[in-house]
C-alpha cells in the first residue's frame, strides 16, 4: 500500500491526538486527531500568513528573500531540503525521506537534513511506493518505461540491486509515438499482492490512445511479484491519473486526474452574453472554468469519460464536441460519475490520505487566463465520501500573478507533520501542526 499507510498513518494520528490543542482564540479549532471527529480536518478555518523558516545554507532563490505561505493557524512551515525539480515523495520504514528527480534520472534520500543519492541512472523515475510482498519489504519505483522493485532493509541509504516488475510501458521511445508523449511519467500503488499502474494519455484529446496496446489513459493492475505477470485492464477514460492511493483500512483505490484543455463549448449555451449560441467555439472565458479536474474512486471496469465525455461539474457529463458530438463513440450517461471536481486546470498531482481526509497538491495551470492551483488542498471524508476541498497551503503566487513555487506531492512524517515537494523552486517543506 502506498507509503506503508497502515503504520505511518496510525503513528501520525496517534501523535496528533496527543499533541494538538485548541487554538480557538486564533479563529480556528485545531485537529484533535480522533477518527470521525469534525475537528480532525486540518483544512477547516482561516489560514494565517506565516514566514517560511529557512535553515542556514538552504537560502538559494527563491529563499534569498523572505517568503511567506498561508497555513492553518498555529502551524509552522520550514524548508526541509533543496532538490532541483523535486517530484514525488516516499517515507522509508526507518523514517528517511525519498525524493524522485525525473529530470536527472535519480532518487535522493534525505536523512537529518542531508541529501544524498539513493539511486541513479534511471529513465524519468517518478512515483515510489514501499510495500511488503511475499514477506519482504520492497521499494517500487515507476520509470517512464517500466516499474522496478528494490529489496529494502531498515536504514538503507543506497538502493540494493533491483528487479524489473513491469516492462515495455509506452513512453517517448515507443516507435509509434515518434518521440511525442505529453504525460509519460508513471504513477503507481501497491495493495496486497497487486501493483496498480496509471498509463496516461499521450495527448490532450485523441482517439488513438483508446485503441493502443496497452491502452493509454487507463489504469492497469499486475502481479506485484512478477515480470509483466497477470496484466489486467482495470479502468479507462482517465486522461492522466496522478497520486494513486488506497484509502486506509479499505480496498478503495483513489486518484486525482489532470483533465483535458482547450475544450470547445459542447452545446448551445451563450458564453459571451451576446444572445447567440457559442457551440463549438474555443473561448478563453469558457476554457478557464471547464472541465473540472476529477477526483475519482476507481472501479474495476469503470469508464471515466475521456476523451469522449467531459465532467460538467454538476454530477454528469457533456459529450465532447470534437470527438463525440453525436454520441456515437460513447454514451456519456453510462460514464462513471466522478466523486469530486477540483478547480479546472489546477493540475492535481499527489494524493496522500491524512487524518480523516486527503491532501492534494495542485501543481498549477498553464491553460488559463488566471492562475489556477499553485496550492495544497485538503479534502475531508465523511462516511467514505469526499467533501468540498479546502485550502491547506497557499501563497505560491505573487500579487502580479507570477508563481515562485509549484507543489507536487505530500508525505506524512513519523511525527505527524506533512512534507510537501515543490518542483518549481526545488524544495521540500515541512509543515508542522501545533503541539
């Protein structure tokens, strides 16, 4: 299971229950850490502008000047490590932090503030998961073209010889793609004896990915102990599933999804207010708010719309004007509904279950006339279903609209604090709740 949640989450919740206190005089009740408690959500209440603490030697740009982030009242935020283009995180069973660096083909380990190389020479390593399989602890690493697993012993600072678990995955080296693959980084989860793998789309919206082998814009599952063994197509219509994670104590696989861009108006709505239908037009004021970024519970056999059906943000789907205008390619009424829609173009990447909900870093938009994302959100769960997302960390965007940081992933440290990566500034932050 992703990042050994059973042990780590239990530790985090237990510590939070012992140390969190009421800061109602600051306009916010702090989390109690009790499962099911309404005050267990760190995303409730207003955020407080807080100076980022920067240890000596870590003050390269953008921390060559004072920076602030808005976090829940009473929380602190500090630079934990500096790693250029830091992406996904995994806490080792012994409490060290692994940080993937796809751009350099490396995975780094952070121990006591010191960063060293854990392994290198990889092809765009992205997501990482610790899991027990067959009585042995392994680190699973998703490269763009395969998945490796490394046997792990507590305290390891260097990877042991690895084994290929899944090979031959499509990436920019795949001949038919001719070097063009927009979303070739891979995300994974492990649950029991099964490995779950997201193979994202090569494009914004295209039919080719729906007929390829393996099918792209899909999630597959494999035997976690073999080489390409027992491949099974789990779910389709998922443009770019990131942050795969199982909800603790359940068999539920969840994912956040980067949806399509530049969507034409699908029907006869009047977007610009001139009294005329704007059907089929690509309009910035429409694209800014459409479609939502899906947060989904992945069903075996599920179809989540892409590229033929776009979630309308109201619980249903619109037929895609470019690829499914007449409804012949897909019946959108039969697509699996999404559990929650996040802000359009906000680019959710990581997904980390924390206390009674989920932490989702939003990497930020490119296809919007105004910044969307560039923050970390918290999604509370109640009776197994997600509620509305609330802001947990903001402040990565300047008043002029320029960003200085882009959050990617989160991990729970053993003391209950959150570690958040930022590939825009090359930083890992530690966010610590009040004690």
